[in-house]
């Protein structure tokens, strides 16, 4: 079987070195990223890929890791990071095409030049764009971000939603100052992704850009499990609220909430969970699911989740046609990968 692993993270040398020389960035990504050599060490990353390239036709689509670029400074600073990242990705995929079959653009989303950089990245070969679920605390349906979605739709390139939330961004209880026990990651990131999807739906982005393709990381986060709330529950939009006219909003929507959420795409990176894979694939179907492992974030620092995700795929009771769609053909079609 061929596997195009469509959502993974790596830092090309130029942007990694720049980030390590920037005090704020070094502090933010320090312990986590430095402890995962396969995210910045090309030789180690190729070793990880080689563990699977012998048995499978295996390649990766890569994007930058955390933190979001817009968290690293003012617009001018982030524009520099974005150019370093995008140019580094283009160069890496050209030189190491046997390992990396495509790359996602990263943007200075706190800059008015974000859409311009996206145009440049697509011209240089980006097969999609990674955007985080909030932009320094701002919702994705804010008007200032519409030009980015317009460019993605115009070029027929997919938007990959990556969750973003830290311990100090939002406490779990009003009486506390931060989220404890890494709840901000375990439950906070799926919540962030689900909220971002909802804002794209109810904020009108998907109606304004009907051909826009959006992939929600980690098999659509909370949405598949909460299909009943997203469907029959959200059909009652406005019946629980008295200080906003959501009934008129619901009446003016072109589709039901569930229909919008069904049109998202999702990847199989769920940390080796068979139950989550079954639930997510049942919701999105073979046409809207893409294989991904989220390499190199696992206890083995690279190969673990690739191995576990492939093992789950091999146990699925799907037709050969559907398996090929999920494992590589959807990525070929949607990302323009040869």
C-alpha cells in the first residue's frame, strides 16, 4: 500500500536556527521541540521515514511545528519567519522529494501581507496552507483574515487547521489563572479545533467561499463524537439564546449545520486510537479522510505513531478502493501530489 502522510511537522535549518536565536521563540518551543530531534534534524527524520519506506511506498507532506508564527513577534518579524519557513520547505522538498512529497505554507497571520505571502508560497510550490485555530486569540472568521481564505479558494488549495492553545491562554475554571495538568492540550486542542470549525460555519466563511477546502486536524476533533449535538442539536440554534438573534441566522444559512461540518476534511492522526479512527471515518467517509500520523510527536520521537496509525489502517474493514482513497489517492487529488 502507498501512504502519503499528509500532516507532519519539520523545521528547515534556516528557520530553526533563527528561532533558536530569538529569545521569545526559543523559550516557547524550547523543551518540547529540542527534545524531538526528528523535527529539526534532517538525518534523524530520514531515519524515521526509512523505517517504513522499505515495506511501504511512504512519503510525507510537511509543515512547520508549534508555536504559530504570529506568536513570535510583530508583523515585520513574523513576515521574515514566514519567508524563511516557506523558502526552506520549498528547497527541502525539491532536494528530498523521495521523503517529502509536498509542503504546507506558513503565514504571518498578524500581518496585512499574509495573503501576499500565501500567493508567493503557492507560486513556489506549496500544496496547501497551515493556519492555526486562532490568531493570537482572534477568531478565524474575523474580516481581516478573509483575504487568506480568498487566495486559498482561488488557487484551489486546502487549508489545514492546526489547534493552538497554551496553559495561560484560558483557565479551565474561573477561580484559576491557568489550565492545569496539560488539560489545555489534551482536551483544549480538540475544543479549539471544533470551535474554529464552528466559526467558519456560523461566521459565514464557508458561504462566502463555497469552494474552500478545509481539513481539521486529528480526525475533525470533537465533531464526529458529537454528531447528535452538531446535527439535531444545532438545528435548534437560537432556542437557547435570548440576547442574540440566532434564529434568523439559522434561517438564512444555506445548509443545515451538520451538512457544513460533513464537508470538512479530516486526517487520521489520532495518536493510535482505533476507537477514534472508527468514529471519525464513519462521520467523514472515505472521500473526506486523509492518512496522517502527526510525525514526529510520539514517545518514540517519530516512528511510533506512524507504525500505530498504519497498523490501524490495515485492520479496517474497508474496500480496497476506499482504503486507497484514504491512504494516498485523496492526498494526490486534493493536494496535487504526483
